[in-house]
């Protein structure tokens, strides 16, 4: 049994329900297609006989027997009157009443059917505008990741291309959005658009004919159904094509193939609400358009330098550096390059060359890494200090730290680290009740950020090829006792060591990129995540998360802010003995830069803007993992409307907001201090209980005091604004009361 199935958490596919975006089956409107459970309603709609569409029955019902009432009765009435057959008048009047009575029944029956039809169409239109479709395909991609052993970079790439398929399919129908890979251009009507995508003239003409006799509601449902089908077809074909490259030494899992086919089949069956003939036509057009979109994405993927056709084998001839460590020497030289453990092989060393969505990896790469030796050849004491932090925390892990390490691990049998964020985004879509367009938007952002983060992180890993801290601890403390009495040569990290170089932390880069685009999209840093585990759910501690024999109380991981989730993922690798603090810090910085570029590009794609035109990115300032007291904004010249972002990270930091541009302050872990010099510019994004906010006395008029501050928040908006009189002084992310915030004044 895999670790995934042992972990009683969000990674437990066995216990987590399989999300299906179909609602209860909707009966077809055509009388000849009402039995949706029959074999003829399977995925293959080619066997359907030609039947009436939603409009054929409407036209017939609307005209049946009305001609007799409107013309023939009038003729008979005048004929009887002209022939003066007065004795026939009572008989004719009785006949006339019978006809009208019968026709009234027909009309009432028609209106009843029409009302029922409109109700079903409205239900279908509402259902097809929900997010379940996006959730279902992403959930299936997560199950594919968990069933494979390809690693985080390859999985992030799958998520990226799958959500490119959903986005490009939606953008095809939108009036202004630009496709990311497939972009057919814009047309002034649906039929020209379909022709531009290569849809057969025969199918376009048939669709035009149906539209000609359709009501406004029917047209909306047909368009929504076509969009829905195109998204499903393209998603299915991209997922199927790329997923096959995940399983080199074993066949593609049959259960995943069945789920993929069933998901597409069930989606197309939903179209039967439009009648068999119309459903079949939409299905045919969807395979033409969706097939073209998926083909363009799959073709692009084959040329993105990942080496998909050869199961992502190395294309760069990476060679492991020979170890220089010799324990028999009096002062053995420490290895500075990655040393694989037994049977390890560097996972995707070529990944820094893979095509990206929004970044140039070389422009973001750090210039140096903290290694064992200085340029002078002397031992680097900063490096030794980093090792000591890992040693100290490794032998004094709390239950919360063990849980944090295991929760974010993302090892074999799980969704992998980027998959954790795709899964969390799925949950946010559900909890916040996002519609289809918003769900496509946010998953597209997150998946592109994760893929770009993987590329730049592996670019840095390959560039520096740095040694893992566990190797350095084994060598530096070789025959010395560690805090538990064991020798350094026997040190084993709490978590398994991944098969690639240390610097930088992939977890930190992935997570910071995801948190950044999510915060940007939602205009809020609020996460409100919590997950409770049993003490015995631990995979790596035989005595449970608390490390003590016997069952202990349940333990809960709580993350109020998205930024807190990113920092939690980063520090989890320190707890696990995988990365030193500097690897975490530089990964967080890389991820923040990736998120800014990805958010900006998606904004421009969604708005149909010129991708070559200049655009603004936030000015970002980064602290360290130690105490920072000089993180002050307003010192650089900014463009109009350019915002500033300040990240304190670890340590007890002081973050100050000056100037006339909007400033976003992220204090990070530990207790931080915030200073506000100018009114209306500051948004404190991760305020924690007990932290202090200092307001300059220049913000107050004579006689005004802190007791006059007013906290204004609304459940419908993500911020709390703090006023003195009519002047907004600063804002807080989330809804907070005055008694929850510590505020002082400074001169």
C-alpha cells in the first residue's frame, strides 16, 4: 500500500470522494430521446436516428389544429348563414364549442410542455456555468500524478497543459480573451468563428438552421453546451496524451483510462437535453474544435524541450560529480556538489531548459549559493551555521513540526508538491462557489505559476548542483556525537532525501508562486485552511506525531493566510532535514517573482491586450530569515499606479510604509512590527495576534487620539479599513475588530 493511502488526509484518494461535475441527468426535451438510460445514449452518438430538435417539436405543437379554428370554422359559419340553414345552427354551435374545447386542451398541453422545456433549459444553462467541470478534470490529473513516479516537475507540466486546454477552449468563444497556445482570432458571430477553426461547412450550416428557429433561451443553451463540450474534448485529449508518458515501465492504469472516458462520456450525455439530433451535431462540432485546440497544445508540448516522447529522460548528459570526501584524512574536504544516495538518479536535470509561460529563468536565477567553502578556500561558517540549525531542529521536532513536514512532503504516491496547490485551489473554487469562468481563470493562473516555478527552480538546481545538508552533516560531524548520542556519519533526515540537488527549495518556489497568484486573483490573502489528523497518521514517526508511545490527541494544521501556507511548505523542508534556511528563503523569493509575472500575463490574455506592450510589475522587497529592521518603502522612484510588496519572511521584522503608492506588507513568521507613515497607502496582509502597528503622529489632527480610530469591515469584502474621521489610515487583510489589533502612536 502506498504512503498516500496510509495518510488519512486530503491525499487519501481512497477516502476522498471522486468529484463528478455532472448534476442529476436532465431529461431530453424531444419525446423520442427521453430515455437517457438506454444503450443508444452512450458516448457514441453516431447511431442516433434523425429526430426532431428542440425547435421542430416547438413549431409543430404551436400550429397543430390552429388552422381549423382560425379559418375553416369562419368559413362554415358564413356558409351556414348564407344558405339560411337556420336549423343547422344549434348543431354547428355545438360542433364549434367541441372544436374550441379540444383545441384549448391542445394549447394548454403545449404551454405546459413549453414551460417544462424552458425550465429544463434554464437548469442546464445554470449547471453548465458552474465550476464542477474544471474541478473534475483537475481532480483526474491529480489522480494521474499520484499513480505515477515521474516527480514534481513533470506533474506541474501536466497541470499546466491541462488548464491551458480549458482556458484556450473558453477563450475561443470569448469576445476579447486571447488563447495561450491556440488562438483562432475573433469573429463577429459564432458561425464565422467555427468556420475559422476549420469546422466543416456542412455542420456549420446545420447549426445555423437550428439557430434560425430557436428562441433566445435555446440559443444560449446551445452555445453553452458547445462551449462545455469543447472544453471537455480538449481537456480529455490533452490529459490522455500527456498522461501516457507518465508510465514508462508499466501500462497506463486501467482505472484512470476508464475514469477519463467516463468523464467525457457523461459530459456529452448532458447535451441530450437539447434533443438527440442537436446533441449529435454539437458533439461533432466539439470534436472538431476541441480536437484542433488539443492538437495544437499537444504539438507544442512535444517541442517544449521536456523530452516527453522519451519519458522525460535527460537530454543534457548530466554527470554526477565525484565525491572528494575521505574520512581517513585528518581534515577531510567536504563535498560541495550533490551526491546521490544509493540507486538515485537526478530527476529531470534538463528541466531548466523547458519552455515557460511568463518568465525567463536565467533572469531570475540567484547569483550565488552558500557553500561549504569561501572563495579563499576557508570553511564557510555561515554554511556550518545552516547545518547546525538543521541538526538542532531535527532532534527536537514537535508534533506540529512533524505534521507540517509530512503534510507538505508530496512524495511517492501523492499529488506531488505542485499537486497539493492544485488540490487546494480546487477546494477554494468549491468553498467560494466560483462559476466556470472564474474557476478556469484561477486554475489557469495557479498551474502556469507552478510550471514556471518548476522550470526556474530546476534551472537553479542544475546551475549550482549543490550538496544536500544531510550529506554535509554526515561528513562534517562524521565521528562526532550528535544531540541524541549518535554519530554524524549515521545522521538520517526525518524525511526521505529527493533525487536532485538542494539549492533552491522546490517546495518554497512552487508554494510562493501559487500563493502569489491566488492572493492576486482573490485580492485577499485569506486561506482559512485547517485539517485534523490522528496522532497515528504519521508515516515517519513510529510513535506518532508527538513521538511518544501510545495514541495522543488529534492534531490540527491551521493556516489563516495563503502566505502562511507558502511559508509552512518552505519550513517543512527544514524540519524534514531536506533544505537549510537559505534554500527556503531563495525559493520563496523566486516564487514571488514568478507569481508577479504570471499574474500580469494572464491579466493581459484575459483582457485581450498586446502581450508585447510594456506593463507594470510590483516593486518587490525581500527580507531574510533573520530579524530585519530596515524594510522601508518609498525609497525608490515608482511608475504611476505601481504597487510595492514587502516580504519579511522569518525573524522579528519591522516593515515601514512610506510614500504615495500602495504598499502591501507581509510580515511573515514570528512576531513583526508595522509602521505607517502616510495615510491610505498601506495594506497589512498577514497581521497576527500580538503584533504591533505604529501610526505616525503626523497622521492625526490636533486633538485626535487612538481612541477615535474606527474599524470598518464588511463580510462581502476581504479587508478591514481603519479610519480617523474621514481619513483612511491603513487596511488589514481579513475582517478584524479593534480589540484584536494592537495600535500605538510614534513621533
